[in-house]
C-alpha cells in the first residue's frame, strides 16, 4: 500500500499526512510553462473546486494566463484573491500593482508599489523599475529618474537604462541620455535596441559620423533591424546616395510594407535618380497608406511639376497645403504650377503667401520678381529682387541654378526690359526624407 | 543531420507521459549499463508508475500511489557494488528504492503550532460549525496560507466529513506540514560518479540538505520567498558548493556554502528551466528568452528563441570537451501547425538544429546503456525518440553570419501603363484648359451651395411660427430677464433651448441656458433668469444676446441692451429693447 514500503511505521500518531495543498501546484506550473494553457485552466478549475477556492498558487497562474489573454480585469481579480489568501507575500501586491499599471490606473499602481516597497525586506528592483514607470506615466520625471537610477544601481536592468535615456531625451538633455546609453551599450553589447536608440540620439544631435558608426554596428548584428535600416537609408538619401539608400529600403520594406514614410522616402530616391514614374507610384502608395501625410503629398506635387503635369501637381499641392498650411515651400510650388497654367493672379497670391510664411525664401522671391517683370511692374520687381539678394546672403546653401537666374534677372532690371519666357523653369529640389521613428 | 546523429529505431513505439523532473539516466543495478528511469503518469486514470528501461526494454515497474513531484538517483554508500538509490518525492516524503526494492522512507517532519490564536479557537470551540465560522474569519484576516495545515484541510472539506474530521483532530496538536517541491543531488566529498551524494530538498518554506548515509538533515538551511520550481547544485558539500534555485514567481537565488543569503535576480516572466555551470547559469523564460548570468547575477547575454521554449537541458560531450545548451522549442509554421525544433547553443550561438514533427516537451541528455552521448526526447503526444551522437560527429563552432538567403526582394512597383502615358501627355498639352475647367466647376459648385444656403435662411425667416419678446425687470444691480415665447403655428413645439450670451466682464447670469418645455399652440410661456451687473461703462458690450435654438439650428437671435447702471441715480429701466430676428 504504502508505495511498496511496509516497514518504518510512523511513530507519532498525530503525524498525519495531509494532502491538502501543493498536490497539483507543480503540475499546473509545468503545464503553464509548456504553454498548454487550456489544460492548465482545466486543472486550475478542478483544483479550485476541490479546495473551495483556497489554492493561492492556482489563482496566481490563472491571473498570469488571463493577463496573457488580455483580460486584465479578470487577472486583477485573480491576483486580488491571491493576495487575500497570502497577505504577507509581496508578490501579490506587486502583481495587483502591475495589473493597475496595465489598466492605466497609474496613481493606484504607484500606491500599491509603494506598499510593496514597504513590505519587502530587501530592495526590490522590479518594484523600483515599475515605480519609475508609474511616475513617468504620471509625468513626474524627476521621481521617475530617481527610481530608474535606483534600479540601475541594484541590478543591470536593460529596460531601465532605455527608459532613463528616453526621459533625458524628453528633457532635451542629450548629453546625459547619450552617456547613459553608452554605458548601457557596454553592459549589453548584444542589445540592438540600445544601439539603435544611441544611433538615433546621435542623429538628433547631428553627430552623423557617430550615428553611422553605431547604426552600422547594429546592422552587423541584426541585418534586418528596421529602425537602423531606415535611419541609415534616410541619411544616405540626404547625401544623394540614392542607390545605397534604395538597397536599404528594399530590405526594410519586407517588414514595413505598410509604412507610409518608407514609401515616401523610396519615392524620393527614385525622384533623385530621375525615375519619375516609379517615384509617382511609390508616393501614391505612401498617400494611399496614409492619406494625411502632407509630406508625401508635397513630394508628389513636386514630382508632377517635374513631369509637367501642372494640374495634378496643383491638386496634390493644395491638399498638402490644407493639411499643413505653414509650409512655405508648398505655396511656392503652387505658385509655380499656377504660373505655368497662366493663372498669374493666383500665382502671385501663392508666392506672396509663401514669402509671408518664410521671408528668407529666395526661391519664392525670385519667382515673384520674374512674374512681376513679365507683368511690367518693374518697381515692385526691384524691391523684391533686393529682398532676394538679402535672402541669398543669409541663406547657407543655394542652388547654382537660382544664382544664375538671379544674374539674368538683375540684367533684365538694369538693362532693357525684355520678356522672361525662357527662365521660368526654376524649381526647388527639396525632397523631405522623413524617417519613421518606429514606436 | 545524418552525419551527426544516429536515430534509434523504436519498434513498437514507447509512449510515456511525464515531466522533465521525473526522468533520469542512471546505472540503477550497478552493472555498468545506464538505465532510463522515468515516471509514467499514464492517461490520468491509473496511478503513476516508475519504469526502468534497459536499452529499449522495460525491465521493472514500480507502482506508486500518488503523483511524484520529482525523482533523482543518489549513491548512499561507498560500497564496491555501486548501486544507487532512486529517490522518489511524493508530497512530504522521499521514498528510496534500491535495486527496485523499497529501501528507506524519509518524511519531512511537520512543525507543531502552539500558542497562537488558531490554537485557542480549536481549544475553545465545542461545535464544529462554530469553529469553521471562526476559522473562516481568521483566514480572511491573516490569510489562508498562514493557517496550520490542520485548519486548511478543514476549510477545504465537504460538509458531510466535517464532524468526523473535527472529532479526529480536536485533541491533537495543530501542525504545519510542508511538502517537497524539488530535489537535486549534491556530491558529498567525491565528485566522481559513484561518490556519495547528499540530497538537496526544497520544501515550501526552505531549502535543506539531507545526508543520505544517515538520513539526517544537515545544518545548512536556506530561506527564500516563494516555492521552488527548479533547483540545481554543483560542487562538493564538504568543500564548497553552489545551489541555484528558481521559484515559481520568477526569482532566482544562488546559495553557497559560506553565505546564507544568495544573490538574487528577478525575471519578468515565469522560468521554464535553469542550467547551472561552474561560473555561470542559464535561465530560460516563457517569453522566449535564453538568458545567461554570472553567478553574481550579472547578465552576460540573452538570445531570443525562435519559438516557445518547452524545456532545456545541459549537454556535455566529454570527447569534444564541449558544453552546450539544448533547447526544445515549439515553432508555429506559416500554415499554423506547431512543430518541434531542438536547438543546440554553444554560448549564445546556435551550432546545431534538429527539426521534429511534434513539439518536444521532455528532453534528457546523458549516458544511456553503453552509449556515452544519447539524447532522449519525449514529444507532446508521448512518443519517445532517442538519438545517439556519432563518435565521428563534429559541430561547426565558428560563428558565421546567418545569411538568410539574401532576400533580394524587389520593390513591387507597377510598370508604366499606356493609359498613364496617354493621360500624362494629355495633361501636359491641355493643362491650362483643364485648370480653367476645374476652377470654373469649383466656382459653380460654390455658387450652388451659396444659393442653397440663402434659400434656407429665407425660408426660415418667412415661416415665422414663434413670437418672442423680452422684458427686463428690476432696479439693478440685479435684474431679471424674462423671455416670452409664443407658438403661432399649429403643431406643438418641442426641444426648444434658450441661451443667454453675455460678456462676463460686465454681467453674471445665474443660469445662462434653459431648456423649454413643450410649447402648445396659442399659449405663451416664458423663462427667466437673474442678471447681476458687475462693473460700469462700455455701452457696446453691455448687450446680452438671447439665442433660441432647436436642436442644432438657431431659430432666433435677439439682443437686449442692458442699461448702464448707476448707483447714485438709481434710475430704473424697464424696457423692451429692439429685438432683431436672424
């Protein structure tokens, strides 16, 4: 009977073997970690019935399963039961607090975690980390930083490093954020998340060499990291490396085939390579994926001006202007399109609007000057030309074409008034590669 | 694949339902032939059986009464026969079998509870139901877990057994009984295979070490929070040792001989399994991370597994001096079926893969029979699979970049179509015309809309069905505005709201908005509100707008010019001001 053992009688009569608890706890746990959740729930149900809801571990696992299934309220209830059955255990408080955090009740979660901090005999990094999260969500950045610092001091928690760096980044304290991430990347050399964040941070500080370095290393580890691919590609595109950028985008697009910004950038790469048809289809896809993406609309308008489809260009540009009425370049291009369609009255309005938005706008100024010369308003043209010259001086880099145009205009103003038909082909090549910062 | 492993053909197939902690490979008869010792839990209807396989042949079966939570083998003496004991853990007892015969039973002693509130309750209560009620109250204050096992048992009992139970235990002492959740062996003073081992026992409240020669508990005891799920020990008891303990709530402790409190790591997810090595340990969590820490709990690396981990096991191939981590994963295919994948990690890199048709739940590596390196796997449906490592097998250890077939995914960009070109050309040629046409259409549309709006406003004005008038009562600075409404139409009016718009700089209005009841034809009703003048001056902004609306439509808008109030003269105005409809 006794598992084959007959001898060794229990000497004391009161030493009874109870089989109340712990009987199937380990089986429930084993089933849980082997992801047989349905069977696990069945076992828990059976066990709770046998013990009249008195098995705390069954509630604990049930809570975890509900949390995985997204039923946070049910899981909250389970952990509440767990805590009621075992009120001296910190784990219950921590899990309830975690449920609160997941439910977005940050204040309640904070209170629970503070309670847990009091209860635990030794400093608990998980509690500190989550308190940091609570304070971050509540907007108390200083407290949040303090708790993340404590977490880092106690243990090397990768997430805490990332959060701390992001808080510094929010506060525009890039120096601290960078140093945090550098020390984190030394501790976790295999973490691509940290190195990508570091790369982006360098990018924000316009330290392109370092950014290239870090992101390149990231790509060595994880050749398909979408964030790193996009950032590098956008940077290459900025430096006119269209083919390399396209290769990177092609890799990234398998993961991000529904990202509007990616398609926008791909489209502008094709534009840079003077493949207008491909550019148009990519930009149209970007707009299809995100109809309110004003940058893609603006770019599409630009490409259409290049292909001399002024009507389409006007339509896309005016949509873009409606979505973002503060971008001077859009109005400049609208003016250009209207000018080509001989709608000089509206073209002039558009140029003026553009100049109003950004007074240091040589492109709009020169175009307005040309328009006025053609209309015979020499005086106003002269005034605008002076403004153009000043804008040229204040602006850093100016297209050679514009300077050439400026010379011709100055000849025209000084010399005999001749009509300006030939040099209306002035365009602004300003593609806006905006890289998507995923998440 | 075929150059690395030899598949053992198992015919007829062996089916076993078991868990990782209930398997071991050991030379149980001392005949230099390692047997596979396993607990078969069966389909759940029959009692579990301890089975011993010599090769593929099942040689012994021991029937067990209850489900064991762990088994292990230990050498209990230094005799030349080298026969180990199989230790089977059931609840709070450990059964030792030697040569497949019962040899000894060791029980964890229950602790007797005295002088607590609970004891008083048991002593004072005469009636079982009275006691039950009071115990329930106690349970809700101090928690069920902190009650004695005697009381816990009583709270879980069915009502029909209560009286019997009460009579049986009322005279006994209350006891707290701890069950054993996990055991592992720790060599006493010789690290060779036949060396005598101690047994490290994890109960629900502490870790203790049992001397298997005398069956006495040794003085080293460690306390921790939570129940132990896995345990692993290295070293020698007499020299120095480390015990790694993983709890069910995701905490990891390392206890060593000298220190009583261990370093601690807490994982975010439940732990699937742990492996302890000399200078580091590897832990696998259910979120699919394989993490490696030093014994001071400093993270060394972590890798993401390709699927849900089911179990991990250490694989040490002596001939190659190669230590690997074998991880069995459950990988979901693109068609939604789950398949098994057994990965071998050397450090953080995968050096070998074995695809399996079904997910592997249990896995063990070691000496099986005469074969040094055997891998025994049990899949979810209970099928046993055995693979033997070829003596000529090699593992490619150089880390090479995982070239994933270089996905030269072409961007799917549509080719230019004829229609597109035609449209483009047409647009270029006729752009002015198109633009003018669009602008004209746009203007026409604007005109149509404006006309419609004008018409609707006219209609509203002509169909006057509401007569309104306003009165201003009082001497100031507090006035009363009375706004009268009369329905001139034939149908009753409903949902009329009246709002008073005012400049807060000069006035304050008690209730600036009021909802009118139904207005029956030919009757007059009014609403009124108090206005208080705050400051003097500014005749223009002094007016109060009265807006009558029905739903979203403004029906009337009237302006009441407020008098300039002057304290000295106190000239009271009571006038009906010009009302203009809108």
